[in-house]
């Protein structure tokens, strides 16, 4: 082909690899208009039509719609701008497909009912703002009106999931489970009781935090006893219980008496809610944090040890 010659649709089809039908369609749409007509009325095209058709085929293969393609070939829109917009659209589609895959994977793994699958799908599709509102409402239930100081603000922030823009399947699955858990009325009530108790104890002089508090004291003292295989009901457990309650009494500057031990027992029983630990595990997956240490084994050991040493329990 030379620059001055005109070519039939058949010539263009052989040159570009497109079908005659496709070229005629693009011509009818005005994307590749004919340059002239033969004496017999057949369409003729110049060399620029080859370049246009090559561009059209490439953009169509990438999924760009025909109105946008026309703007590009007519130079009403720049190719870089169209490419950037289309890349963003594809990124949204990819995120959507990953969310759907994660939901289906979770459904297959959990043996979910149709109702559960519908809920999971709705939770997975929430926008970032909608996710924040859902979790914010849960955290409001737990912490609002208790203590405006920086510690509670920090605790609230540390309990907020941040699903990435490009999450892995396990992060999406963890988000769905955490969102479901946050709507559990009994779990919400338990979190509120724990926060209220902590606020009360801070007002009485407790300087520990919800992240390193009585449960951490138990871990430090009861962990070795658990590892050694000591029976929590045996006399060998007496010094372990005494060490924890003595430390707890020092925090409040009050006697290590039955009332204090009952208060400690209540706090530990609330802290040992498996749903709370599961929330923290899921939070770590979503936010890409290291897996949190499980305090359940030491609490399962210490709680009956303490209960056995409180009269009437």
C-alpha cells in the first residue's frame, strides 16, 4: 500500500486481519469513514484507515466502548486520558471480582445457607464509608459517653478495621465475619459491660489499660503454672492466685480481700469471651497486623483457680 492509493474493504480486511463485516460496521458508525467511492459505489479508504482500524481493534480488545473509541480516533479525547480512565474502571471490576470470589470461597468453606450468603455478599459490597459507619456504630455502642480521654480514643482506633483497596481473599472473608460479629447484640452488650467496668476502675485509680490489664497479669503469673501442668484446684496453685490478686490489690491500693477477688473474677470472665478474642484475630487479618497472642489458655486455667478460692463460688 502507498500513501496516495485508495483501498477497498477487502484490501483493508487482508491488511488488518479484521472481517469485512467488522470494517463495514466501524465505517457505518463513523469511526473509519470511507475516503471516496468507486464508480460502482463501493467504499474506498486511504492509508490512514489502516492505522485507525489497528487502534480500534486494540481498544476493543481492551474493552473500551465504541463512543469512547470514536472520540479517541477523532482526537476529541487523548489516548492517555482514555487509557487512565479505563485502567481505573478495570481496577474497580477486579476489586469487585475479588470480593465475589472471597464471598463464594467463604460460602463453600462454611456451608452457608442462602440467607447467610446473601448477607455476606451485602457486607462484602459495602463502600469504605459504609464500612466505617457500620463499625463506628458498633464502637459507639461500646464506648460512647464513658471516657473522652486519649486512652479510649486510642483503643477505639485500635479496634477499627481498615480493609485495603486491594484486599486478599482472606482479608475480605475476615471482614465479613467481623462485620457479622459486630452486629451480635449479646457481643455488643458484653463489650459495653467491659468498657463500663474499665471506666469505673479507672475512676477508682486503676492505671492499667484495656490492652494490658488484669488478663496480662494472669498471663505473667499463671503462664508458667499452666506450662508446668499444675492443677488449678491443687494447693500448688495457691501462690499463683495470691500473686495475681496481690498485684491487682496494689493497683487499687486496697486490701486483697474477697470483694476484690470477686471483682477480678468478673472482669476476667468478661475478658475471656471467645468472641472478643475472635474479633481481635479477625482485626489483625484485615489490617495486616501480626496475629494477637491468645490469652484464652491462661484464663481458662486461672478463672477456675480463682473461683475455687472465693467462698460461696
